[in-house]
C-alpha cells in the first residue's frame, strides 16, 4: 500500500459518545462515523474496547476498506499520552498496539483547534478538563478529575449538583427548587427514595446521569434561583481553572464540548467570569474538530504532517459528503 493510500482513523472518545473520521495519509477525508462513549474509567476497559471495535468496523464498511494503518484516539479517560502498558491493555487482542496512539481528548481537540500551535482548550462535556501547550509544546493540565470526584465544570458535575439540590428540596432540608419535580420526571420515579434508587441501579452510567445537566441549564434559563446559582458556580470554578493554565501558555483559547455547544448560557457565564481574571485572552474558533485533531496528532508523532496535508484535510472536511 502506498503512502497516500494508507488509512488513519481518528477518534474523539468522549464520555457520552465518540466521533470517528477516516483520512488518507495525504489528508483526504474519506468518511465519518459515530459510536458510544469510550471512557473506560467509567465503563471498564473491555466494554470501551468493544464499543470502539463496533464503531471502527462500521466506518470501515462505510468507506469500503478492510483495514486501517493507524488508529489515533483522544480519550476522555486520559489526561496525557498513554504509556505502553496502558496502550497494550486498551488494545487487548482486538487492536494491534503498533497501529495505536492514545492521548487525552483534550490534546486531540487542542491540536485540531489550533492546528498544532500552542494555546489552551477548555473542554466541558460529560466531564471537564483544561489543557494547554506552551511555547515549548509542553502540556499543562487542570481538571479531568473524573466522576468519582464530581468534577466541576462539566455536565456530570452540574447534574450531580442539581440532583443534590433536588433531593434536599424533596426532603425539606434545602431551598425549594423546580429541580425537585424535574428530577422525578427525568428519572420516572415518584419520590426522593425512588430517585436515589434510580441513580444506583445497575447500568446507570455517569454519561446517563450527566444528561440531567440539560435540565439544570433549562431551569436556570427559566429563572429558578437554585439552578442559576449552581450554573454560575460551576462555570466560575471552570474559569478559575482555565486562568491557571493561561498563566503558563499563550493566550489563545478555544472552547469545546456539549456544555458550550448546546448552552449559550454556560458559554456566557464562563466567558464573563474568565474576563474578570484574564483581560487579554484571544478566543479562537476550532479550525478542525477533535477527531481530525487525533489524525494530526498521529501524523505529528510519525513526522509526516505538512502544510499541504493540512490544507487538503480542511478542504475535503468542509466539502465532505453528508
């Protein structure tokens, strides 16, 4: 197989869902795909591996290819480049370790956002993490604590805060909030005890709980004082974390993730708080999405990336068939 026909699959492996892209070595985008969440810290290594295998197979079938030459993943389960033991554990007996590159979803997103240039990205999806690359391309990370620590700034953290407030309201030990009624509706239960039981049911993954963040966001927009306070608090913490990374990296900033994508309110609250901490930040739109950032990351690792490839990738991405 020639250099230009070799195939790289890039993956943005979030906690709730994953996005895939198939790209030739010359930068030509062949096709895209979707899959389930791949955070193996939440669901286990074997289920994550099986989910990825299904998604990769589906994408290969879609583009009419039998195999790939490189598989590059940005994973929400990681906050840095995976060591050889972690990569081998993830590969199992399904993925050839020699074809695999694993790093954080934040790193893949930042490389795609700024095309490999130094700067900072704030990811607020199921979880939240801030990653920066300084002028020496050294990584700086804050956040990404995971669901066991109710990490602030992402959907899971906001959802848990909202559910705690709902339970305190239902049990009359906290302020009244519309979240109480909404939580019962969301989980299809009748009372506080039913809500607690629903949260501990087998199969109730963090990604499913994180979807309640949308309810908290909606109630904040509607004027529920408890929801408004929770939303502001979560974004204030995220802004403070971002400020610490911006002290070490160029003031180029990109925002990514479902919390920013689906909620103008969350984006506004975050930027308002950040502006009070950092006056000279340059807000940049994403040049390329994280799944293509994963492909760029793979090419950078193997020394094959050049401007011509980037130009072709951007062109074929923008004009890809839907």
